[in-house]
C-alpha cells in the first residue's frame, strides 16, 4: 500500500479495489507484482506468481512462478479461491479474476493460463453449478474447450463472447470494466442472454 506508482496502476489501470488488494495480499517486489497462490483443497501456500510491470521480464514473459513448481506439486491452481456455492465466473487470468471480484462477481482463473487443462480433482468444486467462461477476445476456441471440460465435470457451463459487445481483439474483462466503463450487471445480462437451453453433460461414472 506504500508502493506509489505500482499501487496506482492496480487501482486505476487494473481496476482493483484496495479491499481486494489487501484481502488477497498482492505485493510489489520492485520489479513485479506478487500474487500468493494457495492449494485448492488444503489452502496451503504452494507458489508465488510474479507479474512484471511496466514491461515484461527479460525472457519476454509477463508471469513467472517459483522454480520447480509444476502441475504435480501445486504449480497450477484455481485462483484466488472457489466460493462454495452459487454461480461462478471463469476468467483468462489472475488480474481478470481479481477485477471481477472488485465488482462483486465470484470469479476464478487457472494460474498457468487459459490453455491449462482442467484438473479432475476440481470437478467436485463446480458440479451442479452455473459456470460462465469469459476469456479474452480472440480466445473463443480456448473458451469452448474449457466449457466442454466443465460440462463433463457436471457444471451447467457456457461462454460469453466479449467481442460481440464491441471489445477489440485481445481485450478482456479488465478492459470491460476499466477501459469501457461497464459494470457487473451488464456482464450478468450478457451471460443471461447467452445461457444455453440444453441440459449439461454429466461426468461419466
């Protein structure tokens, strides 16, 4: 909260509230924002994701995690946590999940990006729930693959197309709220109008 320009970036460019920044203990290490990652089931600290700012890391990456953290030992998680009941919004990145939470929407993302495979142990967390997938414009194919995985897990899942509302290629939920000045009610309305009528597929026993 004393980092000056980095904090201002989170508040104005990322649209995060101070309450969300404090709740999820975002930090600043002088070169990157730090996001603590906790395991889905045991709520143990398993990784620390760093998000470069203002430019990328020397490797060209925007995000890096601690060395040696793989899928097997906790490198891929649902972030920041999963509410126990009600609908859920699945986003394309950690910052999108946090800005949605700043607007009162229960949201999660996979910590290794939109192409990360759905992990079977997560099924019980979303079975029987309405789950909306909102990925960046241009990531529609990834969104549909995620929807398919969620339906096989027993969720009533579908994707919303942010591009259909005027967002440009590569724009995302942060742009929805910050650049375009839209709100949570508008996103709920978009999800409602695109909700499928068919019953979800059930996970094979």
